[in-house]
């Protein structure tokens, strides 16, 4: 039976080389999502179907915000760090699948828990902080060991090899290898420093790839020695992505026009897909790959008036599939996660919306994030629950569970309105219409007025009593000349102003 399975996989690889399978990694926990980006090849791919409708299962407040995770243990427990810049201490949590907190561990230092983390096959949870400490906890929240690396740890993905060693990089520009028991195996520094960059592994576990501050791509042996170097003048992004055949995918930004590049395991170029826009700029978002070998990546297009955020897909051979442009300028979506059906999930780093796109690049659903940012925080559980972590400030919803129930339930009340807020109009610049949104934490008499740059009142847009809530005003500037204007919101003791630009 085993021989038959092996032969089937070999034949599938010959006939359909783009077909991807899950690579066994015995040193990781056998769970639906044991590490950030799911696996040591950093594919961002789940073997389970995520939600096709945005039904909120539960939402909780981890007071200091979530910058990374969660990851999932073998018993379904969620593990996630929470932190805020400048606080005297930050916390790491264990949370039941129903949203109940099991325990929290205090780091006792002000370093934000922003780095990636993982849980191994022995149930040890590893995470780092911006204070430079690498921590190892057991599943009861007890400290097993910690190590001071002497530099901020904030790389997106922490990784492990097939021997159970842990790999991190920090702001001292060194790449570190630790045993699972906290002993330093080695540290290396090449080409002016490796920076706080993540490591990705080949399918056989014998080679790791990372990039340096000099923007070169390094293939390293497990002892940290160099196997080969792919030279790139500027701009190499991380993390990288590796497929079942050991091919590497990355967004180097070496030269104009920018391109998505695929190398084989010997550093030879397989193909380059050139972005069809001379004003395109890659973001720091990691590419992702689905089970059919399709690759997904993001970039922004800079025009004279705005930044347009896009997600694009090419197939295994570098052929164009589709492009989706997001609603708001400079969404800076992150991270890219893809389920077994090819559904792509991502959210705005500027707090606009969280999105689900079909495998064909069509919008399935979106939920408003109400100013909460998403960093490296999307996870898919075996029952299809999608977990997303958010940051903003204390006393805000920062961890959300979304699960398919067959009905759509976008809860506008999910994010309680904590403040008055006047948002930037969109689009901006505009001709002749734009949308102005504002939020009221309490009801009152609302005035929304338009002024010229000298402070002369042009017109009153809103002047009425309104209840607590979210409001949208559709502004039409057809009767006004081109120029810069000021719109001002007043309610109770709150006042805020923003600029808008009308171009005809």
C-alpha cells in the first residue's frame, strides 16, 4: 500500500509538476497551523477550506493588540502574542477555540511580541520579542528557557529544521541557530548583515534560504556555511517561498521593471514575470502558493495622485492569471493566506477592510476593520475557522474568529465605537464625487462644513441631530472649481478637519 502511494506521488509529480502536496515535517506539532505562514516552506497554504461567508464566530479584546499569529496546538489551543510599544510588559496567551483565555505569560519587559512563532512536536512554544529575548514555553504557560540575543527579534517567520533546531534573525544582523533546549549552535553574518530576515527551508530540509542587507539571496547549509549566492543590487523582499520541487519564488526589485522571479535549487533562473506597470512597487507582503502551484503576490502602483494596491496571480510557469485592485489607496494588504480551494485571504495594514477573494480573483466578501491594522495575523483551523489578529490601541477588539454557517453576518456592531473620528475622503483627489465617512461615539448635533484654504465657508453639508454610529456623506463638487478644500466635522466637544482635492 505504501509503495502504491509513493508511486502515485511520483507519477503525479511527473505528469503534473505544478501540483503541490504538504511536506511532512516531524519536528513541528501535528496541527492545522503550527507556525506563522503554516509551514517551513512559507507557502501560506492551508489544507482546509476557509470561510466563504464572513460570519463572526466570536471576537475578544487582547488589550495590547495582536501583531502575529495565532498558531494552533495539537489539541486546538490557540497561541498568540500581544503587545504595545512602550509598555512595561507584554503577554503571550493560550486561548481555547471558543475564545476563552486559558492562561497568559508575562514577558516582564517592554519588548513588543511582533516576531513569528511556532510550536514543535514536543509541545514547546517558541517566540521572540523586540527586547531581544527568545522564549520557550510549555503548553501550560511555564517558562522552559529564555535567551538574550542582544537585538530586536521581529522577523515575520521563525523556522525549524528536521532536527528540531530553531532559526531566528535579529537587528544585530546575525542569523542564529538554537537547539530546542536553548543552546546556541551558531550565528553567522554575511554581506554587511542578514538583518531581521526570515529563513525558509528546502523540501528535504538540507538547505535554507535568506537574504541580506546587501539584498543578495543566500543558500545556506545547516551549519550556516554558504552554498551559493544569488546577487541582486537592491530591494530583495522576504520571506521567500519554496515549492515541492525546491524552486524558489521571490520579489527582488533588482531592476526596473520589477518582476516576480523563480529560481531552481541551484540558483538558475526558471522564469521572470515582469509586472506590466512601470510605476509598480513591491510591498513587504510574502507571496503565497496554492495546491495547483498558482502564486499570489501584492504590489502598489504609484500615480501622480495616489497609490493603488493590487494583488496579482500567475501560474506555476509564470503565466498571468488575474489582478484585483483594492478599494482604498495604499491598502498594503498582509498577510496572504490561501485555503485548499484557492480562496485568498488578506487584510489592510492601514485598517480599511479584511478580504476574501475567490481563486479567480473575484471578491467573495469583506469586513470593515474600522482602523484596526492587520500585520502577520491570519490562521485557518481544521474546522474552517479563520482567525485574524488586529492592532490599534487598548480596549479594542483584536482577535476575531470567522466561520462558515451558510449565512452572511457582517456585524457592524462587532467593533464598538470608542471615539469620534473623521476619516479621509475617498477617492482623493476626485472628480466630481467623493465619499466622506465619520463616526460618533455619542449622539449630538452634527455639522459638516466645507471651507476654502483661506477659511471662508463654502457650504454646509450636514447640520442635524444624529445618534451614535457610523455615517457616510456622498459629496458632489460639480458646482465648484478645481482646488484644495477643507471639510470640518463638529459634534459635542469634538472637532476635526481634513483636506480634499477636486481636480477637473
